[in-house]
C-alpha cells in the first residue's frame, strides 16, 4: 500500500478524495446517531457541506472513462444526482417531513458513497493502485462483493415485508 498515486494526483482529485473520505467517515454519526439533537444537526450540516463539496469537486475531474465531450462523462451525472438529492433531503426537513428526510439522506449516503466508492476500487483507478499495488484483482473482487451486498440489501426489504405481512 502506498499513498503516492493520491499524493501525486492533480489537486482537484486530491480535494475530491479528501472531501469524500471525510463524508464517508462522518456520515454514520450524522445519519445513525440515536438522539436527534444539536450534535446530530452539527454533524448533519458538516456532512451536507462535505457531500456538496465532493460532488462539486467531482465536476472538475476530467472523465477518463467514456468521455462524452468537454471533459464530462457518465460519472458526472452522479455528481449532479448527489446535489439534487441533498437539496431534496434538505427540503424534506425544512417542511417538517423527518422520516422522508432521514430516508433521503441515508439513501444518499449508501448510494453515492457506496456505489461511487466501489467504482474507485476498479483496477486502473488511483485508489486501487494505492490500496492494492500490483494485486489490482483484489479491487475487482471487492467491487463484486460490494455490488452483491448492495443488490442483496435492495432485495431484502421487500422480502421482509412479504414475510411480515
């Protein structure tokens, strides 16, 4: 493991990685804290800013895979989706719809950071090289396991509802 691929990356990638990592670490505090109090709100504000920063900085990274033009690719749609989802979650809480707010923010955490995080582990990506070096196949296995877990997680709630009802 070496941080060299990240430390020698362009500034926009370094900023993006730092913001995304901070959001990934702070997310559970903001999203799963038992008591909804001042600390939840503070962590939530910080998490929203980190997510918006990560999404915004992602727009400045030139597409390396499937470039569509002007430096943009399909992955940039995820950045736009994150910004829209953040706005939706904030609108829910401002309208007093706490359950919808919680669901939107938790969904955003797992979809944006989970799915995007899995893509960073694909062979040839900087994070894969930093974590696994020459054993880039490990990242491919982790992506497969993570994708399976996400699919299983998406399928389980409907199965639980059918079993309970």
